[in-house]
């Protein structure tokens, strides 16, 4: 038997032969091949150990897979997603809540700057004035949107479809707190009104605003650039 | 849950069709047939039980969702499911590649000292566990095309033909890749197997002084 034949014979490390008389004769004389066979045996032992030490899938996995199957078959509702995706959703929601809380904390009445007396009405005057250019007439009359009880988000398309007369008096001057300096240049675009739910810890600043379930709601004015201009806690 | 005996003789493809049609027991039987292979493959490829369970879960979700894409004439359902599992494993590897482990310290002195202390002090069971861990680490460090064949043929115990159908390549390719992979594994384990002679003859005290 040659070295090549012997190495072919022991190619598979998982070979379980206990006795190999023909090959043993060669191994007794060839140290290189003996080393090769020893290495393959050790590798085979290691692979078998790895194979035996594999864990079994948990029972919870079967329950989740079955739940996914049932939900899919019943009517394609959202599937139970994997652990990673649930974490992403949770962290995103937590980050959004933190941003909203920070906005409330930064603009607490005690910390409000004197410049906040600069009302939103004066800041938005170019937008709300009737009889201005056609472009400004197409802008969203956010003051009316704010007074609408059922709509939370007004788009410019909705405003064009049902144009409303510009308000003679803006409630922003009474209710909304300015979140940034506004003038005709920086607050010139259309506004959107978004109602958000704040963490219950915000009740410390507006105790009267807390509902029976402890939730706080606020209307936020967002400019066309996505930056919040004003906030009003819903009483 | 009792599986009706008539389902037991059905093929995987038929079970999938029945499962999509609403037969829960067919789905359970299909899950029982495929889960072990998918889980083991994902476990050995990702070295993580949590990731293996995630892959297994996603494979069955995708099987239900993409059942219309399965063509029976192109191969077995197990191979189709394996293809899905392989894609998810790649996604997980891509997701976790920034956290790749540092290369193992395989310097002869370190390895020899470890081997001597193990031989003298540790019980046999711990040495076997350690050997299994080292082999698993060595398998995980192989290039992907070698790792696939080692996992499929050596660890998942598939035949060469089955592995070839899973990886969509020739049986000869599987053989040659497996041979090279074994050679690489043996090379990676060599420092542990044959320590430096002078250290071995010096004994454990010699290493410490």
C-alpha cells in the first residue's frame, strides 16, 4: 500500500473502523502517514463531539411557529416577528417619547424666554393675511386646522381641495408656545398640525391637562421643513 | 396533537400544499420533518442558539408566504427550505459582522501550556468539551464554501448527494471541498495536537519558570 492510497482510505475523519490490518502495516513504517492518520482521528473525534453537543430547538420555538401559522391562515394579520425586529420597534417608540418629553421640558413655563411673547400670530402674519399672493393663499390655514376636532393631520392637498377663509384671529397667540424664533422667512411655509401623546410624567407641568387615564395630549405645529414651531397642550 | 396516519405517507410538497390550504396537522408534520435539519444547520453556521431559532422561525414563515414559488420539479422541499435558511444565515452574518471575534491565540507556547495543564489536571469530560469547542471554533473560521460542506456532511450528516443538491453543485465539488476543508481543519488543530518537544519534555514546571 502506498502513502497516497492510505491517505485516500483515511480521507474521511469520521471513518469508524476499529481495525485496519493492511493499513496498520504501512503505518508501522511511515511516520508521516501515522501522523496524518492520528490527526484525522482527532479531527473525527472532535467533529463527533460537536455533533453530539448540538442543542435542541426550544419548545417556545414550536409555539411561535405554530402561532405564526395560525395567524397567517386565519387572515394574514401581522406575523409575530423575530426578537430583533420587536426590539427595533420598542427602541424607536422609546426614542420618540424621549424627544417629545424633551420638547416639553425645554419649553416649561418657568424656563420660557421673554421672546416667547412674540406671538405666533405676528410670526405667521404673512401667511394668514387675506388678499396676499396666490401662493400664500394656497398655504394650509393651520389656525383652522387646529380648531378642527377630528383631524389630526392636515395636508396642503386637503387645504386646496376645501379652501377656508383665513382666520381673523389666530388661537396660536393664546394657546401655542413658540418652540423657536419665527418670522416671515423662517416660518413662511405651510404648517401641519399633529396631535401627539406625551408620557404621563408631563402632567407635572400641565396638571390640568391630564386625562382620566393619565395621558397628556398636545398639538404640535410642524413646518414644511419638518421642524416643530409651536406646541399646545390639549386641556 | 395526533397526526392523522394518512398524512405520514405524504411528501413534503404535499404537506406544504395542505398546510397552506389550512391543514394545521399537515403543517405540524412538515415542521417536525424539517426543523431539526434547518436548526442544526443554522446553529452550526451562526454558533448561536438564539440565531438558529430565529432562522428556523423565519424559514417557516417564508415557506408559507412563498409557497407558490416552490417548484417541485426543481428539487425537494427540504432543499428549497435550506435555500431560505442559507439566505437568512447570510443576513445574520451580515448583521453581526462588526462583532466578529478576534482570532484565536494559536501560538505554540500558549497552546502547549494549555494542553499540558489539561492533560494533567482536568477530567476527561472537560477535555472533550474543550476539544469540541475548539473544533467548532475552527469550523466557524473556515471560508464559507468549506464551512458549508463541513456543516452539511460532517455535522448535519447529509450524504454527498444531498449536500450537492442543497448547494446546487456537483458531488465531485462536494468531495474536493470537503477534502480541503478537512486538511484546513487538521492544520488549525495541529498546534494543540503536537506541542513543541522541548516544552513537553520540560513538564508544567518548565513552562512556569
